[in-house]
C-alpha cells in the first residue's frame, strides 16, 4: 500500500482564538465584551455505548475548543451571534421555553434556561454572546457539548450564579436533552468541563462521579491520532435507539437494573443471539475500562502501551462484531492504523460514521495518517481529515 501525503490539522492556539472571538464580538456588537470563555471538544478513549447502562467511560478533552465572548446588558434581551453562521438571534430571556429556539442557538439559550433555578430574585438576564466554534462539526468530537459548556461558563460569570462545575455540567445536559431535544448521556459535557491537562477523566455513569487519571502522552513521545472519516451518518437515531433497547432487554432478561451489574458468564444465559451479542459488548467494554484504568494506575502509558493498545483494539472489534455500530470507513481507518504500527486503534463516539483514534508514536503521525489516507483512496472513500490530540484542560475563562 503506497502512502499519501496528508496534512495534520491543528487547533488554533488558545490565546489567539480567544483574541479572535473578542475581536469578532466588537465587530458584531460595537463594544468590548466582559470576557471570553471556552470549552473543549472530547474523544472517548475507551468505554463506548455503555453510558446508558450505568457503565464506565474514559474520555479526554482535546485542544479544539468552542469560544464564547460575552457581555451582560441591563435588559432581559439575549442576543446571539456566531462566526460560523449567519443566524442572528434576539429574544426575551423571560420567554425561553423548550421548542422556542432552533438550531445552534438552542444549545446556548437552553443553558440559560437550565440555569434558571440558580438565578435569584428579579435579576435581569440580558446578555450579548458571540460564538466561535473550533471543534470540527460532524466528526463525533462533541461540538455541541463544547458549545453548551462554553455558554455555561460565560453565563455563570456574567450573572454571578455561584454554581459548581458539576452543576454546570448538569445544566448543559439538561439544555441538550430537554431544551434542544437531542439525546445525550452526559459523558461529553462531563469531559468538556471536568477534564484536566495531561489526564483522562474516569467517569462512572451510575452516579456521575469522576476522577482524573494520568494520561501524559506528550512527555512520553506518544499521541492520539484522530481520523475524521467524513463518512455520512445514516440511520443513526434509529440504530442508536435499537441498540439501547437491546441492552435494556438484556438487562431485564438477566433480572438486573442495568448491565453494569452483569458478568460475562451471565450474558450466556440470554436466549436471543442478537441481544446476547449486544450485552456481551456492554459487559466486556465496562471490564476493558476497568483494566485500562488499572494499567494507568500501575505505571505510565509508555510502560503499558502494548497492553493498552490491545484493549483499544478489542474495544473496536467488539463494537464492530457484537454491537455492529461501525461502517466500512471506520473499519478501514482502524485496520490501516494498525498496519502502520499504531499501538492500538478504535472507533470513538456513537459510530455509524464519525472518527477513529489511534495510540501512536508522536513522530509517526504523518506516516500513520498517510497509510490511512492511502487506504481510503483505494476504497474510493472521501479523503479523511486528521488531528493530533493531547489531553487538554476543561472549560474556563480565557480573557
């Protein structure tokens, strides 16, 4: 297989991106903002399709972020603008209700709506917000959660609500599920707000408890290569609903509240072979997260890189064979990365399109990416896009 020259897309430097958002705010509203806040996108290192079964996940924040330049105004009008979109929204904060706002503005307005329980008295809620999203859209890197969480940081600061980071996570989740009407398990928002640089985030989806896990790739000459396959998502909603229903059916048949409480031996009792395969993925994936976490606790990524790579590979194979959420582009990207020497590779996100990740030597990034690009060209697929990822800091104020 011949290699193909590729470009590795890097996120703009955080300071420069914040300055750009501030400048665009001035252009849009004619005065300087009170500040600029941002929140990152994420990749899930391991722990896929287990959040709705009280599972365990290990996401990390990436350097691509969404920026919100904002200022408070002495009214109840909320004015929203975006660098990436021509939509201009001007609405009364007191009239915010689910279904009243559509498109990307719903993810911002919904956060203000979800934070209402923390707004005391007759405080005016007027604000101007300019959004500059740097998280690639449609790549499964959680651009919507980054948008919500950047808005939550800005609104908290503008109104002085005194919310905790976890309360802002929950507000972002509520904004997406109850206001914008989209489905989310909360992994994305947790990673966007709670992540720390140089760490992954161990997330227990049963009680939403979290803890940082050392994942310092840079100091060990390692990196995650993200491949946005640019595959068109097809039948995602229906397939996602079907997988969730299958896992719930499996739990009911085993007499447990969720598959978090089941063992691999239990799964063999499930009569329907399809439901049994679905349950097998969930139960074994939760175990893989435990093993991944134990390896990181026992040593560095470098010391355990082979074993960690094996778990990443097993995760993808399970998602392909048992859960059946991959598409040819995802499988080709993973196989090509492994062929090019990646320690391990897997799809990340919900599947049916989106992205893959590969744990690689940092100096081999172009070689691995070129091999994937060549494999895509041979199959006649749309050329993929590539990003190098290191674990970054969660949401916060930039200016």
